[in-house]
C-alpha cells in the first residue's frame, strides 16, 4: 500500500456557529497564529526518517501552493475528486486560516517544505456536533512513508481535545487503500456506499486496538531509524584530518582498521580558521587537544587524501550516497555541515564534538538549536559529545568510535552516555571477553536514547543480552513500557548512575538527578530490568547471561575445595534470594575426577537448578585437567535440563581458555563457563540470573479497563474544572474540593464514604440524620487532618446531641468554618494510595500504611502507571509493613482484592486523563469486608509533558 491514494474530499461549506462535542460554552475564536503549542511534534516515518509536524498558519499559503503544484494529476484527483491544477483562492484561504477548534489543519514539513497536509472540519452545520470530516494528502515523493497514518493519529488527538468523538470521510470507490489506512490503524469502521464514493465513520477514542497499532508502528519506525545508524552502507567522516593527533583522523583510522564493509569518505573541507580551529574532541579527554599553530591558523591547501583515501571538500561533493556522517568539527561550525547533509540525503549524524550541553547554559542552547535543525532536516542525531557507534556484525564491521580497543563480536548490545566512561567500559568488556553485537555512546543524548536502542535490540537477531549505563531517563514512561516487553525475551541489565556522574550543567537540568534510588529500583523491577550499582556488577551479570542458561528455580548447589570460600558463597547466595540446598567441600586436594563426579551429579539431580563451583587450589596444579573435567560435567548428556554454572576458577575474571566453548570465529559462545574473581561475585551473578528468571516466569498480566468506568464523563468534568480555574503561571493546576474529587472518582467506580460539608451545628445534626448514625465529625484543614492523636475528628457519634457537641468542640479547637459529617465506615487498617508526578518516571502510584510514622520511614511501594492486576497485587506486598494486611498476630486478613481493584481503578483514571496530576486517597480503611475511602484530594492541571501519552512523537 502507498500513500498515493490516501486522500479524500472535504465539504465546501465552512462551520460557523455550532459547538463541537459537549463544549459548555461557545469557544473563544483563536487568532490564526494562536495554536496549541503541544500540537507541534517531531515524528518518525516508517523508513526511520524524521518529519516535523505542526499546525498550519496563514503564512503557509505560498508553501501550500508549491506543494499542490508538485502533486501528480492522480494525487490531485484523489484529493479533490476531479482535476484541480491550481488551488482556488477561496480553497487556499480555507486551508491556511483555521480556528484550531472546529477546523484544524496540520502540515508535515521537511527542510522547510510541506510534504503532507491533514485537516478535519467539524460537521456541526450538518447537525453532527460531535463529528468531523477528515482529509489528508501526501506529496508523491513521500508516499509510502506512513505519513497518512501519522497525520490521522495527530488529527484524532487534536479533535478529541476539542470535544469531537467521531471522524467521517468520503473516499472514492476506486481508492480501497484509503479505507485500509483507517482500518489498519485499529479503528472500527462503519461504511456505506453511494455510487462512486464510500462513506466511512469511526470513533476516535483511544482503544486497546488503537494503542497496540500505535505502539507497533512506533516500534518499527524507531527500530528502522536505529538500523539506519548501525547498518549504514556508507560512512562519511566530516572533519577527517591528516594529523594523527586529531579526533577526525582517529575516527577514520578506527573505521578503516575495523574493516567496515562499505565505502568510507573523508571530508576535510577548507583549512580551519582561527575562530574555529580547536579540536572538537576535548569532551572525551583524548589525544589531539589544544589550539593549532599560527601556521595552521593561516590556512593551507586542503590535502587531496586522508590515510590514502580520496578526501572531499563537503559531503555533497561525494559522488556516491552517504548513509551515516560522523562529525568531528568544532561546535561553532557544526551548523555549517547540516545543509550539506540534507542535500546529500544523510540519514543519521554522529556528533563527537563537545562544547554543547556539556559546557553550560550557552552550550545547552546551542544543543537545542542543533537538534531542532537536524530534525527539520529529517535526520537523527547521536550525541553531541558522543564516543561513537559500533556494529560487530560481519556484514557491517563498523567501528565509528574514538575507542582504541573494542570487544570482539558477541551477543551483547551496549548503550551508554558518557564518552570518557565509554572508553573504559569497552576496554573492560574486551578484557573480560564479553563480545558485543552493537555499541552506542550517546554523549549528551540530545536525540537517540536508550529507548530507541531497546526498540532495535528487541528484534535484532544478533543480540541476546542488553546492557545499559544510564545517567538519566529521557522518556521514563516509555522506557518502562518498552523494557517490560523486551525483558520477556532478552535480559536487560542497567547501571543507573547518580548525579555525581554528570557534569554540573547536565545534572542541573536532568530530571533523574533527584531520582530516589529506591523508587528507581522498584520501577525497574516492575519492568523486569536488573539494576546493578557498579560497572563490575554489570559485567558480572553480562557474563552469566551471555554464556549460561537461565535457571528454572532458586535451588543452588555449591561445590568447592575450600569450606571457607564455600561458606562465603552460600551466605551471599542466600542473601540474593537463592536456596542453597548443599555445600559440598571436596577438600583442598580434590582431583579433577572428583570435581567432575560432583558437578555431574548436580547436573543430573532434578532438585538442583544452578551450580556454583569454587576452585582455588592451595598448591600449583594442572588447571587444564580441572577445566576439561568441569566442561565435561557441564555437558553431561543425561543432565536434568540446562542449568547455569558459575565458577571462581583460579580467581580468573571472564572466560578462562579451558572453560571456553569456541564458536566458528574462535571466540567464546553460549556454553562457555564464566569465572569470577571471588565466590561472592559468582553467587551474586547467579542470584541476578534467578531474579530475571523469576520475573519471566510471572504470568503476563495485560493492562485492562475495570468495569463501571465512564472516561468521557470524567474528561468533560476535568475539562470544565480546568476551564473554570484562574490562570496558573506555576503550571501546578487546581486542587479540586472534596466533593469534586469524590465526583471524579465516582466516574471510575470509586466510592468515597458518604459525607456532607456543614457550617453550623444544626446543619451537622441534619446531615447526620440523612447519612444515618453512627457518624464522624471531622476537621477539614490540613493541620488537623490525619493527626495521630485523632484530635481532629470525633468518631462513632450515636445521635444528634453528640454531633452538635462534637461540632462545637471541633469548631472552637481548629477554627475551621466548614466541617465534614461522614458516615462511619467499618473498622480497618488505615492505608494510603497516592499518584503524583515524578520528575523522572512521570506519574507514579504509591501504596503504604497511613500515618506520619510510615511516611517518615518512607515505607511505601511504588510502581509506574499503568498498572496491570499483577502489578497492583505486587504493590500491596512492597511496604515492609505489608504483613499487617495479611493477618499479622492473629488479626483477620483484609480484603486484598478490594485494594487491588482500587489501585487498578486509580491507575486507569490517571492513565486515561493525564490532566489529573495528583490523586491522594488517605485514609483508606482496609478490612475483611472491603476498602473504604474516607478522604480524597485530586489536583488537575496542564500536562507537563505529553511524551508517550498521546500520538507518537519523538521526545
């Protein structure tokens, strides 16, 4: 299917006065340039290229005329149902002057030119206030890139914001591909035929089918964009120098030495000027730093070749196509190469130059401009301040990094940010014989991030294990979603660096700089990611995952020739969650035959899931014989299934020669036995392997919508609540009152124990009579709510006299002019549920016991939203005080199903309506009979970021 036929007709009439959707008031007309700024988005086409999306403005008229004139006759026919060689002025004015409410038009822009247009127009004039007609058209040269579905997705998002619920379209009968666009997007279509046209209608509300299609297309386009980076057919090194001390020369040398299978083009341009002569690689601490000599500053003839390869003045002078450009020029002149790369059709830039966001606010602003320009040119960016990228596939053999040594080919994919640290990481991986499939050092991570690499590695047949060294999370909600999927088939091991690992400028702007490690651990665990704290632990895990199978259970047998070392291994294993079934001490003088017999028995024993072998002989022995014995035992033909083996073989780190199972290229492959420098590290690696295995054994729990919810009513309620709020420059939004909060929760099937607000003792008595005795009278001010001494509430009041007395006492004590009278709930254990914005992970939901003591101790569990039922169940068990809910000290257990249902409903509310910024239900009385919400506070406001909450876009 191509986009050529993805066009349809709009009516000539213009909507003038009918409200769209369920808007309470006539919307204020917008200025033609006053459009919602969050509708601007950079998106990925299906081929991995970047396209800029924004609302149309009147100034686009000339661009629209050029766009229309370049369309083929067939495309124009499909758009207008007839020959339209030129746009009539009236039609041009309608297309470019819209109100961004009843009529919205979006344009896709590349290099300043419009390449696609999509628009919708409300049908209120036709008696359909909740419907709009949709249309889009794509330039012939860009058909087949999936731009039609992208425009449809973003138009639907804009229409939903303006109260529309349904799209309609008129399609020529000879244009079945257009109908397929709507159907393949996941919409449920209703169709009717009228001669030469097909009338299509569909609801635009997000559904599971729509989200599945959206995520699938996002995954494919992002993986393709990374493939453009890691599997280029040709590479240009811009800034290639004949000086061996220069970064550009080192990059070119590494690409050549690595044996890249495609052509390499040095681009060295004119000689550098005095203002732009500093070496670009200062951010990595490498060679070639400092300013050139006066003779160099005066300029000299450009050398015709670099390292024996013909050089070119600019990339556009290269006669052949260029897929990847590695840029090693000073930051001040990086802008100069972008236009050349656009003209040449370069898909991806790797910028190793420093002096951007790593150097302070001025550099950060330069970095923002650089990213904006690169995306406007349709490209993707690795960096700036990157170490580079590598792909060890034999069909690519690309080492476009500054690292003097990279590991051999293997099955591990590695992503990191820091360039200088990346060099040390690669060297360590090489020494420990951890083979890499691909490597990306993103530097400042202005564009390409760990999320993009996860999308690529998910389907990359050359990668079995994923390693991440993260200084910050670019789009944490998306990371959690992708990692949860990838972890099902490939282990992800991550080091989450703290604030100290970043430059001051980057730490100041990084949301992750303040990330609580405990919260990070819980959220990463939820996604199946193994979090470690050091580079050494990272490689310990990588080795066991790369070369050994995953254990089917925690039962571990320890075999060794030292009781002390065996005991150390056992203690560490138990601390990591393993069950040590046996610790067998063979004695210091154990022979290779004794080792082989013991390990063989463990491999055959169905009561053993993993084996740890401690071999550190007290005297010199022929280790080769012991190694052969261990390998023979590991490959016992009648073993009780695959079992991981870790060892401390002579305290060697990595894969000792005797424990290596060589592959076709002579390198270690799966089945090799990893060795660790100490028994504790070997035990920890096995424990991490079991941690991952246990997560994969969990049943896949899909996100599902609880019954009894009304998201449309809730959205309308929130929209009206925000519209009635005064302007809020802080962006924090508006805190709803208790009644409003209860009403909003009610749309999601969450009932707050009935209460009434009262201002006099007589109102209190009347309210109590309506609610039914016994009741409670409660203070409403923040100071008095939730106090441990319960001075802010009077409970179990049996009659009107007691209510009047309580009202009088509390009014005098607290000074509150309004109190609450609430029906008494069944006695139970006080719990609390809270959703709030986290700077690093978006909306997080927490659960714990209610009270300042538990809050002071930080005894809460956290999960990322949305929650599956299994996530909700596990969240209940996260706090250390959770045993109080399960029948501690003979007390009856609470209704956990009711708490799980409550957590799922609150998660669904926040996931459906991102304008709900905070929900705080406290206390919730959990009892054997259910969970009673006594109080709820909700804050609504503008969404701080729409990343991963609406139509797909680059962060």
